[in-house]
């Protein structure tokens, strides 16, 4: 693409938290991050394996010791992502991308059901487009990657590598929209985005990331508002129903509103370290961009009007949210509805003459589950022990494991182990191989795991939100790492004061508000809403 010239390039060297690399004798090819030391498991019976002390040693930093190191270890060892050659970028590996595909699959259906069409806009945007909307350029200027040379020659106009697409979308909407008959115009694109972040964290904040961004144009403010709310609720439903993340939905403060938007709605998720993650946003853009670009239509009375617009997005940072919400010291833990692999089957044999009958039983079980629409994988590799395989697939967060040994073949049964319930309490022996019985059992367990992960996350969230009635109480709650919820009607300046003194920001004014009179905990004046404050990613 030619040379990239970035403002004050020597100052814009983003830091990328290191992914911890394990010893070279660990699992995986020499060029990849490893999972764990090879386990030396001794099969003690069907579905049972005794584990050596070396196998019990955690291959990830415990969450309670260093949450950030734990997060990076899980990404490396679950083979979700690796470093890109440019500092601050990442390569999303197949397993990590499969989780992103699960997000895409759900959202694509919802987008099309609600009348949106997929399309694609160029990633190079004329710099003059960015300058047309004043607050937009002010908000994004520090993060822009700018192309000044192309084909070996200085460009007549600088090009911005897409940080978001509101400007180029409006340029095209101006050409496509002429009459009220052209409205609403509702499109979405799946694309990459470049933002020159100073401090990066895999999935959560990188120089380049993947997302979907929806853009719509409407004849009235009310239609645009309805659209913005509809899309944030689609994100909320996905978070609850598929990702098992109990997000809080609400409106951003003026200070935290997207640059160029009239109003921003958000879904805020509590991570395992109690920091907030902005997991998705939907913006009512008002007429800010349509006025800047002259995007108009002729209404039914023959008058020219500026369109009302929305934009909304969810990105690969949601993958980071899934890791930090559900993962444990064993590794990743995936909700079944978004898990690329829902069931892994591990065959177990001691003697060579047992191999054939066991693999035949494994193939039968695999086919039964596949035909029932269950995503299943067989790990029949003979280079690793069953105990090693247990650790490997637990690290990758597969919800259910099925073990089949010689006694299971004789009894026409299997052993089923849940990822979310460690050890013997999560194991069931003697589950029948009969097709309808097995399928019913597996589907019930997958739904139980989905529900259990959501309930666990709800309990964690609710136990770490503190209601406050004074600034001192807010400071105390934030110092303890909790979220603070309290009445707020103070100024932008006072909001920035809270951020400066506590590092906490208003995450949102939740849609669900308590009834009754309220007084702002900062000023003592009447307040119509409570706000949630928290430290965030």
C-alpha cells in the first residue's frame, strides 16, 4: 500500500502486553505458543486417568495472582491469537477466528431479519472527509494512520486508513439518497479497522481489529432513535443468550458519547477482574454527518430535508470479553452456543487389540452427535496420552468431553465430563450410547452449562456493584475494585474530576432505573437517573 506516515511516529510506539511463552518441550510446534507440559497420565479404568504431579502444574498464571498475565496465557495456550510482525497487531488463529465466526453467524441473521443488507466500503478515506465533521476529527485525530505516499509518489491528498466509516458512508449516501422513497437505507459491513492505539491488549485493544459496522439513514429523528435502540437490544440479546455475558444496557454520558453522535447507547460487561468492558455500541447520529456532507432527501411535501442517521458496531473485543468473563485457572471456558467445538471425544485403550472396537464405537457416537447438529470433534491422535488430551481440550474451553474405553464399549455406554464442573462432580459414568438417549443427554447438559455460566456471571456482577450516596462512598467502592452506582446530575467538569481522581468513568445511565426521588451524590441536587461508574478497559 506504500509507506505509512504517522504524526510524530517516534512517539507513537504502542506497547503490546507480552504473551507468555512456555518451555520449548511444551505442546505445539516451535513457532507457536504452547499449551502445557505433556501429561503423563496413567489410565486407571474407563473414563478415569490418574494424573502425575507434573500434569497438575498449571500452565497459566492463576487469575488471582495476575489477571492480565492469566489473560495473555490463556490466549496463547488456547491457541486463540499470536503476535503480528507490526508491534500492536495480532494474528487471530483458527480457533480464535471460529469464535468470531460464531458471533458473525448470530448477528448476520439478526441484521437481515431486521432489514439490513451487507455491503463493503473502501478502507482508504480522503483526509478531507474526516475534517468535515469537527467533533469527529477531534475525537479520532490521535488514532489515525495516514497514507501520504502511493506508488512511490507523494499523494495529492492524504488518505486515512479506516478508523470507522461514517464519513465515507455519508459521501456515498449523498449519491444514493434523493427522495423519501429511498429511505430508510440500512446497510452493514464486516471489515477491519485501524486505530493507532498507544497501549494495546490482544482482542481488547489492537492497532487493527475486526468488526461489523451498521449504518442507516431515516426520514425522522424518531425512526433513527428506534433503530439505535433496536440494535443495542440485539447486541444485548446476543450477549445474554449466546455469550452468557450479563451486560448492562444504557446510555453514555455526554463526555463518553461517540465523536459526532447525538447519543450513544452501550452494553457494558463486568470482566473477571471487575473492570468494565464496553462490548458494543449503537449511536443516534442525529443530523451531524448529514449536514456536514449535505446528505438530503425530498420529503413527501416537496421540501429538502437532511437525513437522520445511526451507526452501530460490535468487534473482536467481544472475544476478549468472553475470555475474561468465563475463563478460569484451567484456561478458556466457552458457552456451548458459541463454542466452535461443543463436544470432544477421547478414546482410551491400553492394548492394541482394543483399539479397533473402541474407534468403531467412537465413530458411531461421533456420527450420532453430528446428525443431531452438535459440533463434535474426535481426538484420536496416538502421540498424546488421554490425560494430556483432557488438559488440552479443557484449556480450549470445550464444554463437554466424552470418554470411551474398553469397558464402555462392552457396556455400550460413555463417560461425560463437564468443563464448568471440575473433577468427579462434573463426571457422569454409564451414559447410554443409544442414539436418542445420548443426544438428549448431551443437549440437556449443554443447555445446563449455558445457563450455569450465565447465572455465575450474573451473581458475580451483582455482588460487585455497590450503591453509593456520596462521593466518598464512590471512591471507596472504586478503590475496592467494584462498580459504583448512584444518582448523578453533575456537570461534565465534575465527571472528569471523578475520572482524574479515581480512574473511573461513567459506564452508562442504565435503562433500568430505580423509582423514587434521587439526589446527585456529587452535588446534592435533584437527579433523574443513577449512573454506573467503573474502571474499564
